[in-house]
C-alpha cells in the first residue's frame, strides 16, 4: 500500500480533531458540511490510491458483517 494512502486516514483524524477548520463549526450547516466534504474526499482518495483487491476484500467483509448483500455481485 502506498505511503500516501496510509497517511490519509491519520491526516483525516488530525484535521477532524483540529480546532482549525476551513469553515468554522459555529456557522450553521456550513460548519459541519466542510468536515463531511473532507471526509468524503479522504475516503475517495484512499480508495483510489489503495490496491483495488484490498478495497474489494475489505468492502465485502464489512458488508457481510453488516448483514448487507453486495451491491456488485463480483464483490462476492
């Protein structure tokens, strides 16, 4: 797994725990929307940078544990 992919999650946690935000949290709706946007971008980037076989393996395991059928039958 590339180093950048490994660094995304810890950097995301640091950003979310940091008191410094792109848009301050006291602004209604927008304050939390930027956190959701950063979260979505981090998950997307991690999925793009990680090995697709690893992403499929973990996604299928999580869906099995949650009792949800696979959206894509190839995920098995």
